[in-house]
C-alpha cells in the first residue's frame, strides 16, 4: 500500500455500524444541514443534485437514519468538500484492548476509508486496519507498484480485485492474500458494491497522530 498523507478529519464517527457500512452519528447529519444552509440549498435542491430522496436526507440531518459511505460521497461532491470533512482526528487510547465501538476513522482518501484496529501502536511493527474501498473505481491510473514490507489482506465483504504484476485476481469474502510488498501490486474495487478488508502490514505506513 502507498504512503498516504493523513487528512485533517472534521466530523466524528466511531465505527461502521452494519454490513452496508452505514454511519448513524448525528454529527454527520448536522454537518450536512450546516453545509446545505450555508450554500442556501433546500432539501429538494440537495435531493435533485445528489440523487437522494428528500425524506431520506431529512432523516439523516435529524440523526434518525444511517447513511452509507457511497451516499455520503454524493453529498460531499455536491458541496465540493472532501469526504474527510465529515470525520475527526482519532483520539489516542492507551489500552491494549480495542473495543468495536472504539474503532475510529484515521485517514480518508479518494477511494478508501481507513479504520485503525489497535490502540497503542508505539514501538509496534504491525499495523492492523479495517479498510473500506468505495465502489465503481476507474481502471485509469491504477498501476501495480512495489515497496518495502509485507502485507496480509482478508476480504470481509464484497469482491476485491488484486493486481499482481500482469495478473488480475478477484478475491471474494473469506479469501485472503499474504505477500511481500516488493512484488508489484495494487488493489481496486471495480464493482458497484462496497468492499471491506482486514489488512495487516509491515512496516507501518501511517504515523500515529
């Protein structure tokens, strides 16, 4: 995996709440409403621009309905903000145990959302992560690359495409891959469904903030 620059994350969410990868934090709904009011848009106008129903948007803004990552991405595009706008920097926890409700988004990039799966990583070599890969990626710009290290990927949900050298493989839920990162490789999600994977890599690619 490539090193990515960490985004400053501005909303708050502790975890994905179900298999659809939906968020139910009221903070996200409040931020959507604030953006909408600031831009002078009605719910109907936002609905037309995002292709999401008025009723659904109203429920999300009031914090009574969950929202999928893909829907949140549509709203982010309407307001021309990064998806990272809706998240905050994770808090540091010292415990060796991480509960499911403590999982936090710590990096957001164009097509991937990273959740850290360990609290105290200082002095550790392994970096365990839950990664959500957004659907409908384009093949343009996806090129296998190599770097130092080793990585293990286990598919939890969806169909992950793994490119290794000139070969392409589809990994289904329950499939995994363990490889040296010096082999040219890349991952992608060419389907119309969310992909979620468990990834453990060496060395750590994100510095603890």
